[in-house]
């Protein structure tokens, strides 16, 4: 695949075939991802690829705790509810996804079901939990580095025929993930990425999210023309 095919073709995948992902393929994809730049080449990241019973236990624990109303306990600082333009963009992608899945905005049950799918990591065969060294906590640079590597990860997956969605929901109940993925005490959980072979018959997988026009996000200073 050409670079443009990957960058322009990739989209978040939320429906997966019931098909295991070979470890060698994951190794290859993670190897590509780790070509990401990092501050002073510190490479503070760790990847915990979780599948099978361990992942099912995470899904179950996440679901139970969320249904029981256990407050979120992420290990990185979180924003509150979005408002203004950020809320508008958040809502726009939700509308696109719900339209694709034929979920009416008024249908609270099906919306809740969709949210629960997210806590189950969209029933993906693999979840890659991305962590960084605890010794670099209280410093936003390692988090920046993890963002870079996760972006490489989802694009590398796409280039090899896999689909992925970065899934903040999946690590909201971090003690569950920590226990069943066996995260060592000297690592902080950053996020997880649900991954697998994309289903062709899952409408949300075809949703192409919008982007702000380049001229809205860039300012040029000191250019002649
Ligand atoms: C930090 C982060 C957390 C995310 N968490 C979720 C999530 O919990 N559930 C979900 O469905 N998508 C999640 N996403 C995916 C975004 O919704 C998605 O990337 C965005 O809407 C753009 O769509 P695209 O990836 O298809 O281009 C997350 C993305 C990022 C970067």
C-alpha cells in the first residue's frame, strides 16, 4: 500500500471477524509502529497484546463495573465533558456512526448497547494495551510519545489488512485491565487499541469521519506568498 492509501483509507474499525490474529502479524505491526519518533528516542512505550480468556475477563469486568456505575478510573489525566466546538465534533461522529448502524438518537436502549460494545472493546479478537514507564509520570512528553506510537500502530495495522480503533473506553476501568492483562506496577496504562480483521458487513466500518479544512487549522507566518 502507498502512504496515501493508508492515511486516507484508514478509519476506525468497530466490527471484527471472529478470527484470531496471528502473533507474527501483530509482531510485524508493532515493529512498524515503534518506528514512531519519541522524545530523545526514549521510546517509553510498552504493548500488552491481550486475546482469548484474558480479554474476555477484561470485557466482563468492564461491563459489570460500568453497569454497576463504578466511576471511571483512568491512569492519565482526563478532561471533563466536552463543550463548544469539541462537543459539536464529538456529536457529529456519533451521529454518523448511529446513522450507519440505524440507531435512532431517541433509542436509549440501542445507544446504551453501543456504549457497552465499546466497553467490550467492540468484541475484537485482540486488545493492545499501551503503557509507558511510570518513572516518566507527571510529565506530558511520554504521553505525547505514546500518541505518536499509537497513531503509527493503527496505520501499520491498516497497511497489513487489519482494522483497529483506539479505545479509551476499554481502559476506563483500569484495575480490571491491570489485573487481567498483567500490567506491571512500574507502568502506567495510556490507552488500548482494539484490533482484528474488519467485518465487511458492519456499516460503522464504512464511516469516514470529517476533518477540519487545512486553512482552519494552520497559520503561516513569514512566508512570501
Ligand atoms: C484518545 C482516543 C480515544 C478514543 N476512544 C474511543 C472510544 O472509546 N470509542 C470509540 O468508539 N472510538 C474511540 N476513538 C476513536 C475516535 O472516535 C476516532 O478516531 C475519530 O472519531 C476519528 O475517526 P477515524 O479514526 O475513523 O478517522 C478514540 C480515539 C482516540 C484518539
